[in-house]
C-alpha cells in the first residue's frame, strides 16, 4: 500500500510517499503532488523506513537499577519516576525539576503542544531548550531592533536579491527560513534576480548562486556594514526610513568606518568584489538577507544579525513585498498575540540562582547555565524531551560530568542510544511513521502560512507509546494535570492531534489522508505595525554598538560549523563518505604536510581533537571543519567552552573558534573516499 505523509526530521517537512506491506515499510520517497516540496526529499527522509526497522530502536522502557539500565514495564518506569520527581519537588521545590526541549520533541505535535501546560503543572522555572544552543541571536537582536524576535525570509517569487550569509540551504534546508525544494528555488531566484552567498566554504548553495564571496570566518558583519554604509549614501528607501525607522543617523555613524578598504581588509574580500556587491544591492532595491548557524553559533552572531536587519531596513525591504517577510505561523499566529514591543535590551530576566548573570531568553534559561545549576544542587532532575545531550551541548565533558550528577535524568527517545543509556529512565516514543501529526512547532519557518497533516503509516513497534501519552500519564501519576482536557484512558492519538490542529488559522482535515492546508497569502505590514508602536525599528541599539567595539579579530585558522546532507545533528544515515574527520583545506594541508588519512591534532583554547584528516577542496584557506553530532573522539563540542559565552545572549560560541592544527603522524590507515 502506498500512502502520503510528510517528513518530520527537519523543518522543511517535505511531502513523502510511504509504501508499506502490513507492518513493514518497503520504501519512502518524495511526494510529487506535495505543493511545498514538489517531489523533493533527501536521504534522511527516505531513510525513515530503515530507521523505523533498525535493531537499535528503543522498544521497551528502561530504568537504572543497581547502576545498570534494565528493561522494565511502563508501570514500573512511570511510577518510579513519578515518585522520585514528586519527592524532589517536595524537598527542593519545583525549580529543582528542569525541562530540556531537544530536536525530537519539536516535530511531534501532540507532545510539543503540551510542553507549556506541563511546565505550568510542574511549576518549574527551569526550562531549557535547543534555542540557546542554536538561534539566540535572531531572537535577542530581533527584540532589540524590531521589538520582537522575528525570523525573516525572502518573499519567494518576487524577491530579486537574496543574500545567504553562513547558511547552506542546499544541505540544511535553511536555518529559520525553510527553502523547500532548495535547488529549484535557487534556480528561480537566479533566473529572476540574483543570489549572493557569503561563506568561507564553496558550499552546495554557493555553487548554484549568482556570486560567491569568500570572507574570513567571522567577518561578515564588516561586509554588511559596508553595504549599509553604501546604501545610506546612495539608494536608501527614504520614505520607508522616514516612516518606520529611528536612529538612522546613529547607524550612519556606526557604519562610517566600514569603507571598501576597511571592509576588504577585515573580510579578505577584494575591494572590487565589494563594489560589485554594493552595485547589485543598489540595482535590485529590495532584498532578503538570510543567515544560519555559521553566524548564530559564532562570536559575531549579534553583530552580523544586526547588520542583516539594518540592510533590510535601509533598502526598505523588511516586511515589504518583493523583499523579506515574517511568517507569523499557521498555529502560532504571532501577529494576533497583542505582544507589546520589547524594550531595547529585550525581554530579559535574571538567570537561575547559580547564574543570574545568564539572563533568560523568551522566558527560558540558557543551556550554558545548566551545569552550574546541577552542580550547585538547584537542579536535581532533568526531563530530557529528546535531545542528544552528549553531542549537542558546549563543553561536552563538563556537561557529561554535570548530567551524571543528576538524581533523575529522564529521556524520551526512539533510539536505544548512548543518551538513553546515560539516563536513569529511558522511555520509548513512537517514531514519525508510527504517529499521526500536524506541523506545529516550526510553522513560522515555513515558506507559506500553511500546515501539513499526516496519519500514521504503520503501527508502533514493541512497546513504544505516543509521546503525549507518556508525558500525560507521568503527570497523572504525580497527581498533576500536564495536559488539561486530554484523558489518556479515553482519547486516541487522532483525538489529541485533531484537538491540536483546531488551533490553526483555518480548519485542517485530520480525518483521512495526508494533506497540506494553505491558510492565506503571505502577510505583510504586521511587523512594521509592531515596530511603529515603538517609533520604528531601533537601528542602533547601544549593547550592540558596545559589542562591535569589543570584537576580537579573526585568527589565521578558524574552526567553523558545517552540516552534511546525510546527517541531522546526531542522527545519521550510514554513509562511507560523510565520515567524522578533521576537514582541512588544500592550502592548509599543504602548509602542514598533511595528506588524507594522516593523524593531526586540532587544538582550540579549551580543548583538543586528535583524529584523521580529510582534505576538502571546498574549504578556503584558514577554515577547518569538524562536523557536529559525533560522539567520542570527534565530538566537536570538546573544543567549545562554557567560559566563552556571548555577553549579551549567554550562548557558547560553537563556530568560528581560533584553532591550531598540527600533524601527529602519517596515515591512520583508514580508507578515505573522495567527498561529493
Ligand atoms: N558544536 C556544535 N554544537 C551544536 C551545533 C553545531 O553546529 N555545532 N548545532 C546546534 C544546533 S543548531 C542544534 S538544533 C542542536 C541539536 O541538538 P539535538 O536536538 O539534541 O540534536 P538531534 O541530533 O537532532 O537530537 C534529537 C534526538 O531526538 C531523537 N529523535 C529523532 N526522531 C525522534 C522522534 O520522532 N521522536 C522522539 N521522541 N525522538 C526522536 C534522536 O534519536 C536524537 O537523539 O545542537 C547544537 N549544538
Ligand atoms: N542535512 C542537514 N540538515 C539540517 C541539519 C543537519 O544537521 N543536517 N540541522 C538542522 C538544524 S538543527 C539547523 S539549526 C539548520 C542549520 O542550517 P544552516 O545554518 O544552513 O547550517 P549549515 O549547513 O551548517 O550552514 C552553515 C554555513 O555557515 C558557514 N559559515 C561558518 N562560519 C561562517 C562565517 O563566519 N561566515 C559565513 N559567511 N559563513 C560561515 C559554513 O561554512 C556553512 O556553510 O539545519 C537544519 N537542517
Ligand atoms: S529535507 Fe530531508 S530531512 Fe528535511 S524534511 Fe525533507 S526529507 Fe525530511
Ligand atoms: Mo538547530
């Protein structure tokens, strides 16, 4: 039988076709009829069937007994957890139980929808999520400039110039702005206008772009400041600025030093290329600047994001047709929330008791505070909502050691992986093919105001249960209602998801087969209305001006983040080419006498990775990659540190870190297949 579904791995949510024979998944492929993805899918989505049948699925609840993880019944696991969590709350108060939202919970709509009520029923302020190891700068700088943590994206089909800075949508699908069917969209952009890519790597996106400029890692802010300066001199949208912006003169002063010579000197991009870039910006008028983790994980995150917003404002592009827009979400309905504009420093409160200096973002504590919170005894239990805690967190060793001190570490997983086995309780959830779903958490990153729906494709394997059931049932055993209005005894998955789906802008048909519902056209003007309430976009926030003055210059060799097409963070489609290694440019390898397979040491300020070298001709001189998401020897978070936190966001830098690379010995003997 062949049925339609949609992928719940990355936020692109491609339409899929799933062929099954009884309980067996035979084949997963892209759905040509899906209006968003138009038949596109990637290896990871097409691997969903094999993943479903993998031997290392977590199929039975497990619990630590006498130091060993052992299979137990659901009753035993949940009763034990409920008892321990209730006791900890009684002894130390509700904040001693922390929640962490990881990648696996975002795309399970019924579970994601209940996290706020679960937190409220626990009464805990100790909430952490992926956001503070990913995209903090966009939220925080958005609040400073626009009074709201906005995620901007190109007005597809009308926008004539797209600038990608530190994002590789051909591989990642985009960061907070999904680019469904990326090759086709980029082709359309280049046919109707121009795509410029700033990236120290000749990425898959750069190869399809109109122009690729290679900056020194961490220097994009200077290039963007040069463009802002040039547009303010000539080509600015005066009417737009008059109506919707403040502090234009102050911004002009801030960018004044970024002449073509200065920008060229900082970024390493030739002055002529910078002139051509500025000409293109002036020629196209409206544009969209889209950045990703190459920026958000770097020490220059806030500054680069500020300059991106500033460029969209001075060109009159932000929230304008033909420029960029902000999707307020099919479910989130951000524009209807009646939020007041944030103060210039954003909505920030002091951090948790052991780290008040690490202020909250969007009502959450930042991940960097968690080890101190655990070690000081403030947090005694952690409910891990499907994060791969041993690879995703900065300063991997420090985190591992802190997590090991928890009295309760409850993990909801689909795999019997190292995180599940590091936990005290590991609870098996249904995988994406086993569950009915709507696209919920990520809908502001969608390219349209729309939503996907899918029924379950196959029955759950083993004793895996619905994520919402696991959490709701845990609450019930603690005498707390984690999911008001949902009764696990009488309600099915379909009932719960139908209830969640009712929160959308327009009705979704959840009674039958997979479908895509478009609510309305793209929405313009609502961000401007919001900014106008505070007198227009604040183009020159003082904390950012101060940070600009303090920025450290790039070093000769920088470790930058990078993603692979067959890997989603810690999750991997087995592949012999996309291996863990130290990826080095041809020039840097030559200088150090390194050949493929040689063993080298990559030393940062805070740690070291020793491993095999792989020469990557797409890397420019001066940048090294170790892909993130690997455990053990190649865990790139051995190089990141909780002592290097952004002073504004409290986020640990995980890209653009100064490193040294030295040869240790000749060939490791490992087989090295060419990349690509
Ligand atoms: N050094 C460095 N650190 C980084 C990054 C980097 O680039 N460099 N990137 C950062 C970013 S942007 C992010 S978002 C984080 C990612 O960090 P995580 O969110 O922790 O990463 P994932 O590997 O996506 O882990 C999700 C977990 O969910 C499980 N899972 C998969 N599907 C399902 C499902 O259907 N249901 C359930 N219940 N679980 C499921 C997987 O088995 C996996 O263990 O890492 C951050 N850390
Ligand atoms: N295949 C795949 N897709 C994914 C994921 C995955 O792991 N694999 N993860 C998902 C997640 S959680 C996220 S957050 C998104 C991330 O989505 P993206 O942000 O698009 O992630 P990357 O593909 O790592 O692209 C980052 C790019 O930044 C470049 N870069 C690094 N430093 C600098 C710099 O200083 N300046 C400039 N201009 N460029 C720089 C790198 O060379 C790289 O090409 O992807 C999502 N989609
Ligand atoms: S790009 Fe790949 S992982 Fe992302 S939704 Fe599409 S098929 Fe799934
Ligand atoms: Mo992410």
